[in-house]
C-alpha cells in the first residue's frame, strides 16, 4: 500500500507568495501588463509547486518525490538509500530558517525533503530500509 506524505509549507514560502502578489498587483496597477503577467505566472508556478509537492513511499519499496506538474518526479529505490538525517539551515541562535531531512542515496546523490509528519516519515523509511527485499524466482 502506498503512503503519501505532503510537504510542509515554510514561512519563507508565504513571504515569497506575498512579495510576488504585491509585485503582480503593483505592476497591473501602473499598467505594466507584461511585467504583471510575468509576476502572475511566477506566482502560479510557485503556488502549484507548493500545493502539489508530495513524497510517496510505494508498495514496491520506492520513494517518489513529486514537486508539481512543471518538474520531473524523482523515483528513488529505498534499497539505494544510505542515510536519512535531520538538518537545520542557517541557524541564528535557537532559530533556524528551515528544518529538513537530507536523504543520501546512490553514488553521492542527495535530496532534501520537508514532510509534514516528519517522525512518521522517518519511522516508515527506516522500517522499509530494514525489511528484507523479496526475491523473485525466475
């Protein structure tokens, strides 16, 4: 059975949406339609990416990272995952800009994830990583 985890929305994504919206409205207000259209398209792409980002752990023991319709989904076999670590970016005392999971897989490949239920995601991934692989008989 597939288990789907949605991405967390971080404060700087809200800030980016606010800035793009203000710029789009301001450009249309001063009758700069092309600039307003560019900001509106950027806003559309960012909103679509934020809303549709999911991390799916499939029954076939794959991790599917889907970041929206405008990007290619990444399929990572759980067997290839070597480590899952929690990281904080840009710390200022106790405050950090973002907390994320760094998954290393394959030959020095990495992907950063921000699932909403982080502890549940780590637990499921570790369970799947430790589970013996079903061997197929040919």
